[in-house]
């Protein structure tokens, strides 16, 4: 019996479906929002600090 496994497993030639790209973009936007909130909270704290 012959195996019907994929021959080419090179990650550079594989195409991701649109749902995979949407998932990656969603995760990246979450990281940017998290980092942005940290910067905004720091800026708010700095602006409200007494001189």
C-alpha cells in the first residue's frame, strides 16, 4: 500500500487560507493594542502628576 502523504513540506511554499491570515492579524492587533494602552496609561499618569 502506497502512502498518500504530502511530499513538499517546505513552509515557504505553503499557502495559508484567509482565515489563518485573519487570525494572525487579529493576534498582532491585540499585541499593538496592549502595548498602546500601556503607553497611553503612562502618558496619562505623566500628565496628571504634580510638577
